[in-house]
C-alpha cells in the first residue's frame, strides 16, 4: 500500500499483479490497482482530471492525461471517500506508476494532489521505490 496526502486529500494505492489478464509467453503483464481518495479537509472538493506517468523496466515512459477517473468526477464533501479499481498493461514484468489528480474546491480554486509513486512487480520479485 502506498499513501500520500496533499492539502487534506489523502490518496492510497494498492496494486496487485493480475495473472488472469497477463500472457507471460507474449511479454504482456497486467496489474490492477485500487485507489481510495479521502477528503480529510474542511471544504468540499471535486476530482476533475488525472495525470499518470507509467514507466516500464526498460525505462520507457508513457504519460496519460484525461478527465476524471473511471468515467466519473467524484464530489467529496469533508470526510467523504471515493474508491475505484483500474488497471495497466506493461511489456515488462516490473514497472512503476505515479501521478496526480486535478481537483477544484468549493471556492473554484484548482489544485493538484499527489498520487504516490507505486511499484508494479510480479509476485516473487523484490524491488521497492524510494
């Protein structure tokens, strides 16, 4: 589990390798990750955008930007949480992801919150992110 808190918004990531969606003979590896976003602050916020930086074991980087997450732009009043699961394919057996969410508060101010960097590793591999 990986966790970061920015401006009262806590993001927790739990990645897991998905052997049923992977094809090791074809160098196709797939991870699912569950993200929980909790508003620990005093004002309502809405998630508007996402930005991912995905790096495979060979150092190849892919950036993904888009609106919302899993087709939603959740509104989080103080104390509320939102959880979703998504996934990422890689051509290597290890990699990493990091990123940010663009939020807007009830006063119209936009700000970014950190999605902590997390490791994508097949079971049995030993690698950690600093």
